[in-house]
C-alpha cells in the first residue's frame, strides 16, 4: 500500500493529468481526491490533491494521545493495515518504525513509566501530492 502510493506520486505528482489518469489513480482504492479549484499557474486545469487517507488517519491517531505501552502502539499500527516495522528496541527510550522501502519513518518515545508517545515532529512521511487535472481538451482551447 505504501509503495503503491509512492509509485503514484512518482508517476503523477505535480503533473498534468486527464480524467482517465484520475480513474487509474483512484482504481487501487488507497487514495482520495480533493479539488482545490482552478490552478493559478495552469488556468485550464484544476489544482487537486491526492491524499493517502489511511496513513493520514493513522498519524492522527498516533499523535493524539500517549499509549499505555509499546505493545499497544504496535497493535494500533498493525490494525491500521499500514505495514511498518519497529527498527529499534525500547532500551534507549525510542522505537523507530519504518516501511520496507524507508518512505516513512516515525519515532516513538517511551517514558520511564512505559507510556509511549509520538510527536508530529518525529514523523517523516508524505501523505499527499498535487496534480493538475485538465478540464478542457487542449484542441478545444485553440
């Protein structure tokens, strides 16, 4: 799922797309589409955002409140369906989670009571990208 989002970003990010491209982007069911109106730089296009909603929701949950234990945090990540694995132990007070391609990294801090928190500043992840959706055929503009 993460690799698919980053593949879509590499192929379509900040590029002009057609309605057919948009259908291809949405076909995997892992992203949503948000229209932000007519682009200032490309007036014949809509400026749109492609959002990785499942990751956005996971990050919102992880940063909302501390977890009772590292196991509780790991279970929350596992239940999200986003495949992240812990890369270091709790002995140094940190647990680092990454995906297999290292697109995402989040650092959880374990306090002396064993509670675990994730701060927004300790997250390195792209959750969306922009595209320019062409609303008129180029030939019709001539």
